[in-house]
C-alpha cells in the first residue's frame, strides 16, 4: 500500500486550511527577489490541490493574500496580482479535470479589476463541480470578517429583522465570509512560523494545528501526507475526555 493509499484509508479532515508562508525567504536564500518565490509557490499550490482532491478532502482553503499584504512593496503586490490572474487561467483545466469548485472569501472587490473578472469567470465555470471546494482567501483578514458580521447583525437588530436573543453561533456563521463551509479540522502553516496571522480565527476554534519548517515553494505531496498522518494520530476531544469518546 502506498503512503497516499494508507493516508486515504484513515480519518481525514473534512476541511483543510493552509497558511502558505515562506516564499520570500525561499527566494532570498537563493539570492533572488521575493517575487521569484511567489512564482515558484504556484507549483506547490497545484500539487497540494491535486493531492487533496485525490484524497477526497471536501474543502481546502488557502490563505493567498491577506488584508495586511497590501502594505508590501508595490512591485511585489503587483506581481502577486498578475500571478493570480495568470494562475486562474492556467489552472481552470486542472480544476475541471479534478471536479473542483472554486470559491473566494475576503474583500474580493478590493482586488484589481482584471483579477476580479478572472476570479468570477473561473468561479462561474466551476460552479457545477461537486468534488472538492477550493477556497482562496484574498484580501482576507479574520478581524475584518468578524467586524463585518457584527455590523451586519447590528443593522438587522436595529431594523428589527432579528432580536439579540436569537443570535447564536449558527447565526454568526451565516454572516461570515465562510458561510456554507464547515469549521476547519486541520490548519497547516509552512516556513517555521508559529502564529495564525489573522486567518480564520472563528473557524479554527477546534482545529488541529500543524507547523512545518518547510518553505512553501518546497512543500510537496510528501509534506502534506506527513501533516495528515500527524492529524490522524491525534485525538480530537472537543472539550470531552478520552473515556467519553470511547
């Protein structure tokens, strides 16, 4: 039995989320500009998406561009936006062949017009795919997401559309960018950093966390399978004790 088949036969996360970190440092180690790292990170995205689809993971969410990333040098931001457009065009075939539906969360309208147009086009052309849902977090920040949800709920309370007593976790979920997606089961972060960086703060409440020193451009199928094996060896208790689970 191959390692892929071995992992597939075990317990898998329904929703896998990844903070793709380390492109810039990967490029710097090679004496290149940071954008070189972003360009090489595209291959890691493709391999990760294809492997997750093979494993029949239902939902994969990638932290592609944060609200804070707008503060980076203009050349780097412009390159990232161009990469987004070209990657969407190139990967449509891969998404279709693997029955993957594309989704996006964040302040998507703040992206350049060409990127928004391309994103909408690929989302439209994959909307009937019923395999894995691939979500790109673009111009995304969890605090902004929660703030937006609170504002929307506040407006509904003010206009007597909903009473404060009716607001529960389910109602809050319905006002987040991720409405319709299940909570995250496993969060992976590459590059050796041990922080969440404003990513899916509400949705990872009970997620298992996995950190690896591997920079994102070097992250491959073997590294993903190692993370999934670690997940399968953990006991998820959700506040209970082991005896209750057994």
